[in-house]
C-alpha cells in the first residue's frame, strides 16, 4: 500500500522479509485449497485466540527461543481483538492485488526469505518483477527468519545497508 501511495523515490532501499506480495482475490482462485485452509484458520483464531497464536508461533519459529519470548509474542498478539485481527488478515491476504506495485519499486531491494517457505516460489517471482532486487534465502529457518537465524539475518541487513551507502544510484547492492 505504501509503494502504491508514495512510491519509492524517497527511499534509499527497501527490505522485504519472508512474505509474498498479496495477489488479492485473484489468489483465491489460483490457490483455492490454500485459501480455504487460511480461512479455516481464521475461524480458529476467532474462537481460540491464545491457542491459535501459540500454534502460529510454533509454526513460524523453528528454533528454541529464550524463556518468555514465545509468551511475550502471544501476549502481544492478544492485544489485538480477534475481530480486528481477522479483518486485517482478510484484507491483507484476500483484498487488494498488490503485485503490480512490485514493478514500481525503483530502489535497491533486499528480499530475505526462508529457504523452506511455502511462499518461496511466489517470492522469487516477485523478486523478478523488481528491477533492483536481490533475493537471499536463509537456510534452516521458518517464517520468522530474524528469530531463527538472527546472525545471518543481521549480516544480510548490515551488508545491504553498507552497500546502499557506497553504491552508485541505480545499482543493486
């Protein structure tokens, strides 16, 4: 939404982390089974928010975390009322098709993805639509790549930012 509204001309760079760009309602038809599964999960979220959030954390984080990390994330998630969270997810997953915005990104872009992501093929396709994109896959990480492999994640970010400060305009760090 930001890119569609403001563009990227004022950004030095952009980082996208393990997320395919929504193709909106078009994706429902293209991935009917996946869409149905996501909608079923939203019903669970509505009825059993704490259990859903804990299960989600177990799915998106594959490495053991320090004491209290998962509880803290679940507690934070509980601050969003289920009706609001569901509305946000439906709008994000099934609302606007944002794939056309990828071609509008005109700044260096780092896409960091889990090598085992179910969305990897879509992320690779999205990277192909961005003129100055670089896709980096992080091995042995689930969706929360920054928690599962924090050192590798930080290394990629630091290199990207460093390259932004030394790159000539229009080049890809």
